[in-house]
């Protein structure tokens, strides 16, 4: 039996922390870019994407009673850099599609 990692009651808190981390990283990326430090801007930009993806994974699990340690440590979800970036793309992609639908509906 795997130990519980995040109970349902903590999901919203996890999403909030991921969003805060994403916005903080994005601000640092923007500041680094403005200062011409593109290496740091790239690093913080990727970190912002990963935090957005992590929030997306937690949001996807909202109907479950908890996220188990085995799932949290699974390389295909929360611990995979690539998976978190792909999830962030999915999150943004849906926002873009929704925005386009609103524009075309006018």
C-alpha cells in the first residue's frame, strides 16, 4: 500500500502554490530577458511552464480523494519535466481555443 501524498483537501492549496511559483518564475524570466540575460530568462520561463503543468495535473485529479505517493513520483506525470511542459501546453491550448471561439462568435 502506498502512502498518501496529497489529500483532496490540499489540492486547491497545491494549485495555488503552483500558480504563485509560475507567476514568480515568469516575472523573473521577464526581468532577466529585459536585462539581456537570456540564459536565465529561458530557465525561469521553463520553470514557469512546468509549474503551470503541475497545477494542470492537480486540477485534473480534483475528483479523486487523494494523489498517492506512487502517482506523484511517476515519471510520466508530476516528476517528468517533459510531461509538465506538455500539460502546460494543453492548459494554454484550451485557453486559446476558448478565446478564439469567443472572437468568432461576435
